[in-house]
């Protein structure tokens, strides 16, 4: 029997990421919370058998096995805590909280109630992230000493309808919370715990922060240089990892987001479309293309399903969510000081 899930929020994250993945992985989308008339229409069209409600308090009354918090960052904590109080496991879209304190409150509430909580660091299931793990395990790079990881775009004009681009950091806006969450999450997944060395966090377009560079030093000795920017006319490669014997270069973004936005989803948890990003090993002038691992966000929800049905671990540990939140708090304090 399918697990019943309620989705809080039905904008970009709810409609184009979580809903299709949940459907593809065999969950029953039983209830959707939104008060926006356009999104209500979308929810009714996409899931005619689901109940559409105006509040999270009503959402959690519908005999759910899981609540997915896909609402704006401003209300992540409120929505997650409501689900936890109702005794329902929770997936919170990244970032779990706007601050370390907010993230700690959610994690502590889940632990106190004995309710599973995790955050949607889906980029750990990108083709590039999985390929990085394969290459690191092979030892072909030698001793890795540096990684450059980027989400760089060229969008010189603010989108006036985007809360992420216009809301203050206190309200949950900005790329430090949005894209840097993914960059930090994948870096610590590959190389372990880390401390922030330095950071710059700026607003170049007059809205929320839209240009940031963080430098991390991992306990393993690897240095991570993480760049998230909307104002880069010549974006660098998505990933560059430098070792003593070779370098790994992945230029392009995993295609899953584009597939999901186009209405596709991984049926039975498996994509029938190509979800690989080209990967290359560089040794100076010698370049070799290698076989990359297909990305699959469906794996996240398959692990969530196992966690709920068997009591196993959630796909992303709360210790990782807390570390990411801590680094973001430090980066905001350090990175904005000079500006």
C-alpha cells in the first residue's frame, strides 16, 4: 500500500521537484497545502484525488505518513514543527531552516518526538555528485587537494516575482541559503566535515544576496572553493577537482531539473531519459572522457520510504543539515562584513 504524503507549498519546489518525484516513487499525494488561487488550480489539475487545503494545520489531519515542506523558507520552521507535533515524518526542502538556531529547533523537535526529519539536499544525487564519488573511490586523481564547485549563471536583471531574489536574508531570500546550501552539502558529502576559512557575500543587483564565494577547509585537508552567482557572464565548469595525479572536470549541470520542469518524472523510481553529465579526466594536455553515473533524485525518496517503513536512517543526516546551517551563518557574518 502506498504511503500517503502531504505537500506544504505548491510553487516551484512543490510542483516541479517534490510532487513528480513522489509520484514516480510510488507515494500517494493525498493532500496539498496552498492558498494561492493559481497554485490551487495546478494542484487540482495535477492530483485530482488529493485534498487541497489552506493551512498546514489542516494538512496534517489527513492521515499522512509523510509531510514534505516545500513552502517558502520564511515558513519552513513553522510548517515542519506543525508536522512533527502531529507525529508525522518530515522532509524539508533545503535549507531546513533560515539560520542554525532555526535548524536546531527543528532537529531537536524531531528527536524529542521520535519523528524522522531530513532535508532535501537532492544535488547529492546529481550525475556529477555520484560521478565524483566513483572517481574519488578509484584513486585515479591521486591525493585530492582542491575542489572548485559552482552554480554560476548570467541573469543580470532581478526577477521581480521571485521571493528568493528579493526577500531579505532574515526572511529566507538570497543565494547563500539557496544554492550555497547545495554546494556545501555536496562538498561535505565528498570530503567530510569542514570549517569555513573565509567568505564573500554580496548583492550585485540590488535585491537579495546574489554573489557569494565560500572557502572551506575539510578535516581531510581538502580545500573547497564554492561559488554561487547570478552575475557571471562566463561561468566556469560545474566541478573541477584537483589531485596530485590528475584532475576531474565536469562542465555541465545535471539534466534532472530540466526534465522535471518539462513534466517528466522517474517512473517506478527510475528515469527513462538520459541523466548523465559528461566527465573528463585531465592530465595536462591529455584529456580522457570517462563514463559518468546517471543522476536520480528518486533515490532520495526511496530511502525516505525505507526509513518510514523499516525504521532505517533518513537519506540526509541531521548532523549534515546542522553543519551546513552553521557554515551559512558564519559566511553571512564574515562575508558581509566588508560590504
